[in-house]
C-alpha cells in the first residue's frame, strides 16, 4: 500500500490550493483561503438557515436543530434564529448542500486529501450560529481534535472546511488553532469542567499545557479555512450582540478511509456519549429500542460529493 505522502502531492499547485498553501497546511495543519465562497452563495445559506428557523421551510428528517445549553436549561423550546446554535446534517437540504458541491470546496478538498478522481464523501455538515454569550461562557467551544469523533481513518485523508458567513473576529468568538498540533497524537477527550454549562457533545482535550501556541483565525465573509482532523482547535465566547454564522463540512477520501473496529478503545468515550444522545433523541420520537450503532450513525449521514462510494 502506498503511504499518504506518495498518494498526496504536496509539491505541485492544486486546482484551488497552491503549492505554497499546501506546504503551509502540511506544516501547520490548516490553511485559510481568502474569499473562496461568493457573497451570493453565503446569502442563500443565511436565508435558508433563517427560513428553517422560522418554519418557512421544513427541516429535512436527518437534520438536528441544536440549542445552546443555557437556552435548553431554561426549557425554551421555540425554534428561532435566537435559540438555535447549530443545525447539523444538512446533507439532504437542497440549498445548504450546495456548499459541499461548490467546485472551490470540492477541488480544495481534493487538493489536500486526494486527487482529481478521488471519491470524496461529506461525513458531517453544520451551520453554526454562535449566540451572544448568555453570561455562562457556554458559547465557547473547548479545545479538541475532530478525529476524536470519527470512527474512520487514516487521518491524512480527512479534512474540514469552515467558511465564515460574516466577518469573524476574536470579539464574536473566532476559531483558535494550535499550529502544528496535527503532527501529534490523538489526545484523550472528555466534557470540560464548566459548571454544567457545556453544550451537548462539546468534548475537550483533558490535559494540555497552558503555554500552547494558539492562533486566532479572524476571517472575512467567504474566507474558508481547511484543517486537518488532528489539529487542536476550539473557539472563544461571543462577546457581541450578533450571532456568528459559519458553514462547515468534514470530508473523507472514501478510496482510502475505512471504519475502525467497533470496539476500538480510542472511541470508547465518544461512542458511549453518542449512544446516550441517540437514545434520548429517539425516545423523544417514541422509539425506545434501537440497534443503531455509532458506525451506522456515521454511515447514514455520509454522502457522496463526487465519485462512487464503496467503503464508508
Ligand atoms: O465553530 C466553532 O465554534 C467550533 C467548531 C468546531 O470546532 C467543530 O465543530 O469541530
């Protein structure tokens, strides 16, 4: 079997990512491509998010509408742009799915984790709507590595794209990354000790040095950061009155990625947490018994962006 570095080409310009940008990604684990997505597309995603919140258009069956923990604890059930902090699994929404089909996203992903003929799947899709912080700092996202959530490998054939839907700064809670941390191992994660003000499934790295070199990624509308799933990253609290919006997807190269064995010890914490969440979610829908596993959950939400799926 060829190694990742024999398959991936770091020494040539790609379709979207230049050789210099690829080298930056290789060294730092992320790269920002300015103005990758045009304003018209961003406006259509914003409008769709608002229409889903207002009920003007229906959410698709797999979509999960998530509230900030502080809102959820207040028992606030109404869905509005002010109560939702995230929509996940938009792969069957015709407007939002356009993001995963944008040639600049698809080709950017192929430049980093594949080649022009690769089969690329979108494994996870989200619109983030980080609310003004409710005073409990729950709008922060703890430092984590996305690979912690993924039951498939190898990591070099997975990457995230995260696109700013407006100007994103330290004030409204931009992404924070630790350059070069993708070259280290997957670290142990758990729920942070934030007095119960931690959003569902916001796992964080358990122990890390306080002197980590953190870089804040301030971005303009349409700017897109591609990052590696081992990159340590998180985001700050939103200290403004606005709702920070970003659209994001995780992609995997289906030609090379495979699921881990179901009993892999690295996945124990996340599998147990997700099984509890899936059970709670289904029981609200009147389903009290399920044999849906964590792997099924991923397999069901994976969708081809290009090529023919044969593994994940
Ligand atoms: O956008 C954010 O606030 C953080 C998102 C993130 O890190 C993630 O979903 O993995």
